């Protein structure tokens, strides 16, 4: 039965995204004259993420802390990373943000084109010039009062522990003078682990939005020190989330 549900989830996801793609293109084309930054497409992609989150019978989903997001405030949003499912779940956060994503994702049919239309930002991992370009583009996004969403681990963790945080998100927060909004996600690694293809059922997927930390409370102007501070914070909150479930 679980294998059947897993196959159904893959088929439903592919068919759903395939059907939604022409609508995404229409929204982009119709909105382009007055929406050059992809805000309308981003909203539609959030809708798709919410639909996929709630359409599958494999898991239960809980999100808390959405009231902590201040309307009209741009954040550098950071979250731990366990599974490709994280992207779908985080699209349940209803605010205007742009993803920073590895370049490989932009080469995936339908997904890549949708990400470009939404104004998401590509980064080639291990490429210094690409990192600089990403940083400059992200600063422009933040200057428009639009948030940035990043996985500071850079890739999915294959264990229950966080990987070391890279410094990009924290350089962004320091250079833009924007608050950091930490988000904790759990359960996705158990449902669809890294390099896994079979969905596992019976898990509760949880997203917890923590209190934003404004620049005046950073306590340091050093990106490495800031990365360590938020790594410890998210690690502690992740343990609390697991013990409370």
C-alpha cells in the first residue's frame, strides 16, 4: 500500500505541475508589463506548494509562527534542509520572497522556467564569481523590500544533525541591514531522504517560524559569528520540536 501511495504522489505531483505550468506562463506574460520582478508568478507558485502539501495522504502538516512575519518587512529567511520536500513545505509561508537555489534546479524542465519567471536567483556552488553575482542580485531584491529565502547548510543533511552553515545569508543580512527570520523544519528527511525516491508515510511534517532577529540584536558584525549563533539557535529549536512531537 505504501508503494502505491508513493507512486501516486509522484504521478500526482508531476501531472499537477505539468498542468499548472501553462497557467504560470500566462500569468507571467500577462503580468510582465507591470510586474517585472515576478511577484504574481511567485504567489502562484506558493499556491502550488500549498496544494501539493495538502493533497497527499502520506503525511500530516503543521505550521506555526506565521503571525511573527510583519507585513511589508523584508527578511533574510534561513531554514535547515533535510529533503527536497522542504521547498514545497516552505512555500506555505505566505510572504513575498525569492528563493536562492543551486543552478542545477534551473535546468530542470518546468521547474527551472517557473523559477526564472518568479525572479528566483541561481548560484553555482563552488564558483566564486557566481556567489558574488548572487549576492548582488539578492541585495537588489532586499532593497525592493522583498525577502530572500536560503538554506544556509547549502545542501540536504543526511543525518538528524545540521551541517555547517555557509556565510552567504549572514553577509546578506549584515550588508543589507535586514533582519534574519529563522525557520525550523522537521520530518521531511524521514518521508523523502536525500537520494531517496520512495515516499514514506505516517510522519508529521512541521514548520516552525521563530522570532525574527533584527540587526540591532545580532550581537556581532562578523558573518562567521552570526552563522554560529543561528546554527546553535536552529539546532536547539529543532531538538525542542522533536521532543514536543
